C-alpha cells in the first residue's frame, strides 16, 4: 500500500498541487495516495467535459436550466468531486465543505449573507 501525500486542490482550475498556491487561498488540503490523486484528477477531467456541454447548451435559447440534463450532469460531477475531497480532506477542508453545503442534497443552497437579511 502506498503512503498518502499532502496535496492542495484548487477548485477554480482543477489543479491538484503538491505545494499550496500563493494566490487568494491555499486551496483545499487533502491526503491522498497517488492512485487517489489520479482518481480525483479524472473526476476533474470529466467535470471539464460536463462544463463544455453546459456551454454548448447555453446557446440554445429555448432550453431552460431547470429542464436540462447537461446542467444536471455538471452538478452531479461537482458533487462527486466535493465528496472525494471531503473523504480525503483534513478537518479544515471537511469543515469548509460542510459549511458550503454542497453535499447536503436536502439543504437549500442559500448564501449566508442572503439568508441573514431581514
């Protein structure tokens, strides 16, 4: 069995880095074997393909988002990515994912700043 190594996941670019990025945030910290890293990278590659499909669909004016299999597939692929990152993530990464609620299918996804308006 291979030892787990430390990686930082940049959700914007889909990069899995060995060193944290010096941009706005260091990324989501995970501990993964090389095989798990490859599996996560495959999920990002699949998500890119799903993203391209949504771009193509967006140019069809009569198809609405709520009735669109391409957008639903993109959403599912993002959930798979977050689920794997949650599984491999450290406590801070898991806490962040719990806070944004992306894996909670029954929780409405309302931003905190909007939810707290009265």
